[in-house]
C-alpha cells in the first residue's frame, strides 16, 4: 500500500533555480493538496485540486504553480526559488470533502 | 490571519495530568478534523466531527464540536508520554470548494 508518494525527500536549491515536486496517490482520490510547513506556522495550503482538471489557490500561492496531470498525480513547481521558500512540503489526497486526508512523507527543501 | 486559531501553541505537562486544546474560528465549518503529527512524518487523522454539539471519544481523548460549528476542543485525560506530538485541527469552511485548512497546531510534550 503505497498511499501518497512524494519525490524527492530532500532537495537543496540555489536562489533562482527551478524545480518540480512530484506527488502521486494510488487510492483513486478526487482531491489533492499541497502544503508547506514552517516552524510555528502549522500547515499552510498552497494549492489544491478538488478534482481532475481543476486547481485552486490556497492561502499562500505566490511563487508556486501546480499541475493536476491526471487523477493520480499533482505536481508543484517553483519557477525561481527564493530563500523564503525553504520549508517542508507535504502533499495530501482525500476521496472528497469531509473525509480523511492522507499525507505523503514530505519534501524538505532548502534554498540557499 | 489564520482561519483556524489553536491554543495553546505549546504545552508541557507531566504524565497523569489532564489537558485541553482549543480550535476556534469566526467561520462556520461543515466538519472539523483533528490530526496528530510525529516528527518527520505527515499528519494522521484522529477524528472527524460533523454535527454541532457532537462529542466523540477515542480512548483517553475526547473531541467536541461547538454548537455553532465554529470551534472544537480536544481533551486528553491522564496524559502519557506516548501522547507527545503536534496536534492540528483542520476544516473546510462552507462554500470553500474542498479547501482543507489547518491551524498552527499545539505542540504537546508529556514527561514521565
């Protein structure tokens, strides 16, 4: 049971570099989410996708773009990384509203 | 401004003590969820409360959803070191289109 798989687990970027964080779920869930977690800030919603073909901004979308490639995959792209984007990023999925969200193991990103 | 306000942010208690964690908002939620997160892992669901005034028990943990569906509480009886972790409340406001938002969390430390 893979659940939600995130790659990579760790990444160091230089300021201005770009990268894509990958997320895939094998539970046939409709909704997928990207969060960032910083000390003392809990989980802040970056973008979400309620269903295949739709994406919406969350609380902190600036500096990020997303793609819901298909029902399984939801990627997060940093076009020009900044030190303020140093964080732990979590992907999550759930069947629909009011249901349990399942999380990946997280990606620890450092921008220097 | 955080949609969901949690208090306290940090709590350090001794084994056997009782504690209550609060989650408050000015918005109405169709449901609220409580998650627990261990270091280096993604959050894991503890409970979902759906009906205003609802009380759910999970062993020594008691969860309550406010009558107006704007707040929730988590009460732990006779805390144990194994209860140590980050407790997060989460919910999607009405008409939010499945945007699952989290509070900042309460970091609990239970010492023997």
